[in-house]
C-alpha cells in the first residue's frame, strides 16, 4: 500500500491545481486518480468518499479530505509551509485567499460561452493587473506589510 | 485607544456576518464602522487599508486584515475555537467549507432579480436538505457528542448554527427531517455568548433589505445584474 497522498479529480487544473503545486513545493510525491466518466464520480459518491459529494478529494494520513482550503491548510501545516506563528499565518491566509479569488476568475473563464468571453477576459486581466499583482508586488517590496500594520 | 477589534463593512450581513458571529461566540466585544458613502470607501482605498480593495476589513492586533476566511481563521485560532490538533483543524476546515458554500448560495440572494430569487430559493432549500444538512446530521449522530469536532465547542459549531438560521429564514420548517440538528440548534443557541448574540439589541444584523442592497450598490458602484450561481 502506498503511503503517498492520492488526489481524486479531473485530469486538469481546476480547484486541484493549487494542491498539486503545494505538494510539489513540499517535495511530496503523490498519486492521482482521474475522473473521466460520470460513473467515476457516481462511484466515489456512493462509496461515501466525498463528504459533500464534490471533488477535490485527497486521501492523506488515513483521511479523505475535501474542501480545497481544508486540504491546503492541512498540507501546508504538515510540511511547515504555513509560517511560524499566528500572525505569519494571517498574512499567508490573506495572500492565498486573494489568489483563490483570482483562480476562481480564471476557472470561470474556461466555462463561459464564446460571446461572453471577451468582456470577461478584459475584466479578469484588469483585476489581475490592478488588484492582485500590485498587492503582491508591494509585499515583495515590504511596503505593504508596513501599510497593513497599524501605526501606533 | 481601544483594543477592541474594529470591523469595516456595510450595515448589514454580507460577508462580515460570520465574523460577527465568531467574535460574539468567543465573547469578544467589537466596534463597527459602517460604509454608507462612496467617499468613505474611497478614503479607505486611498489610505491603503484594503489589501485587495475589498471589505470585509478588520483591524485586530495591530493588523488590517482582509479576506473573510483569513480573518475567521485568525479569530478561531486566537480564541481556541480551532480544535486541539492538526486533524481536528482539518475536520473544522472541512465542515466550515461546507457551511460556507451553503451560505454562499444565500449571500447574493438580495441582489438577484425577482425571477432569479424564486429559482435560488428552491436551490438553497434543495442544497441544504440534500447535500449539507445530512452531512452534519450524520456527524452528530455517529459520535453522539454535543459538538461537531473533538467534543469541544468550535468555529464549526458557530458556523453551522449561523447557516441553519439563515436557511430557516427561507423555509421555517427546513429542519423537520433532521432531529440531531434540531437538538444541536437548541443546544448551541443556549450557550450564554450565543444566546446574548441572538437577543435583540446585539450586533447581529437583520435579513438584508432593499436599503442594504442600495447601499452596497452605491458604495461599490456595483450596478450590474448579479447572476445566481
């Protein structure tokens, strides 16, 4: 029996991709089981493997974890990628949540009908360039951390 | 100088309501600044207080925190409502993820067209009774304990109670097939801090009305049609 985490998802990015990145960054090898047919999902649901009938689901340390954030939080804590204290975790959470928001926009884009794509794309790029990237650009320059901390 | 957390949001539920619940459950007094005008919002933006230009924002422990989930996680950890170890935290995160998804269906409800509201109402009740409530019903039935995780009061319990009450506002007898959840609701509601929060005069906000919708649209210049999810 493999001790490696096992990821259950479609063969594509979606909501599982941040988990793949995180495991890779932690140097953790993992296996993947791809959902290809409707029956694959039905089987997992019938097994009781999916707490809310949804994927992503990751088998890890004897648990069948669902909910992207729950999975990401567990992995990052386990492999020391979650900061050294509560305040660092707060900063990490803020940045990660911003990235999840941007990821949602990217995911939604893929499923839009052709006639809605152009306008959506423009809005998405605007958010990336004017909302998300500047926030992270500043963090890298440490300016943002100072702005965020209240001055006495 | 006050050391109480200070919440920046509209005078209404939205994404800030879960934070109000959690602070109340933890017995933490908090202050609120309500956004009523576009000017107030622009001032916050120009001041650099909003990391992603969005509210909720909470001033707490020398930080200006944004992102609802980040704020909730911080409060839960600080006030020992996040389980005793990594595995309990994983369970709490999973359960909160579910109730968050459920409340997500209700979040945009006030902004929908009348026609979409009807459809969404059906969806909310259907998701609650076929996907979400059965999970928590089973969790409670299987372990027979008073609280969802680790036989201790946690963020998961607060979040579930909030979700139950919100769905009940849409359909008052929605718990009729869920005896464990009915008992859970009574139990958690009677915890002194929660009981106080449920009483009139607390900082709990009422069901969103047209005035709330108007305020949000005006402050955020969010005049487009909101689509149901």
